[in-house]
C-alpha cells in the first residue's frame, strides 16, 4: 500500500478510514495532503473489499484547521505561486477543488466524522461526503471573505445543494464560525455525537451499508443521485434509471437480493465494483479544466 505522511489509511472488515494527520498543525491542509488523500481514494476505489470510507481528523481539537499557507507547510495550497497569464493553465487550479472533484467521483460511499474545528478547506472538503456526522465540539466556517478570497473546492456548486442558497450565501458572505447545532439545523450535518462515540456512530453507519447492500447498487446510486440531482430535466434521470434497472435486475446481485429476502437470511452479494458495473457506466463525459 502507498506510504502516507500527512494522512493515515486503515482498512478493516470492509471499512476504510482516512484520517487527516498533521497533529502539530491541527491537521491543516497542504498540497501533500491533497495528493495523499486523492491517492487514498484510488486505493479504496480499486479495493473491492472496501464497502464504505470514513473520513476524520486526528485528535479531538480539529478535523482540519484550513489551509496551511506557511512555507514549512508546503504553502501555495490554492494555486502555483508563479504568475500565469493563461487562466486555463493547470497551474491555476485550486488544490481543494482537485480533491473535491476526486471525492465526487468516488465509487465508494463517503462518511464524514468531523471531530472538531473545520474551517476553510476543512469545511469545503466535506461537502462531497455523502453523509456528515460531527462531534459536539465541532465548529465550521466558510471564512474566505474574511481572508480577501472566495470560496474554493467547488463549494459554490456543492454548498447550496446541501443547505440552500440563502444559508450558503449567509455563511460565505459573513465568514463567521458557527457551531454543531447550527450545522445540524441548517442541514450541513446529519447528527451530532459526543466526541468519544463519534467514530462508533460513523462505523455503525458504514457497517449498515457494508453488511446489507450491493456494492454495485450503492456505487450506481451514489453516481445517479449526485449527478442526476443537478440535471436540468427529469428525463435525464429517467434515461439512466431505466438503463440501470434493466441491467441490474438481471445481475447476480439482484438474484441474491431476492433470494436472501425470501429466505430471511443475510445477503452475500457476489458482484463487485471492479468487475460488474453496468456496461453504460460511466454515462457522462468528464469535463476538462479549460
């Protein structure tokens, strides 16, 4: 497995855990962390034993305290420090966005366990997670306007879809820090937990997915809801729904799902994401940065 220096990746019993791990810097984000996180997702996507991925931060103080802009932290998280005239140049690309686009394309469900402070990219990187839990001491902040910059990590696309335009604008225009209760009330997180049971709650949710569902069904469902929910017309969803139901209803997983239900036993789904995704997947053309 790839050696990591700023994250940890643990895989056990069908569940992968990615831990942001820069304890001396409150797990602040760097270009190195970005690439290691992307590499970890490549590992979890290609490992058919992984049924769900939990993302958390080291310790109880911080999930991620934002971007580390100091030279010793790697600096220049947002883009290349050199002046570039062509804004379509790859060196202009935001590092947080590179990560969230990779998270968006994950074939495995992503569960966030926000264990403390999450500001800037520490907040925006969580937006592509499918389900977000947090501890009672979690704090969030989309602080960009207070730093003289704008939201990054494609959060202008993700955030309004999760919490609505009015809340997204308020949080981003004020740049204020808000607590776990407000995050729950506005729909950013699914539930709040004491710090000492946060990971247990996240693992319980991951276990429910891993033990009871088809990996192919979950991968398809994730892609369909994220992509088709933002489409311009329900016909776009109907086309993919129809193709997906047609293909998957003839699969070995569908046979097992029906048999296990009728026989009142736990399912043992044979199909894998690595080998058995429908022949029309992916159905979209991945946009280029230009």
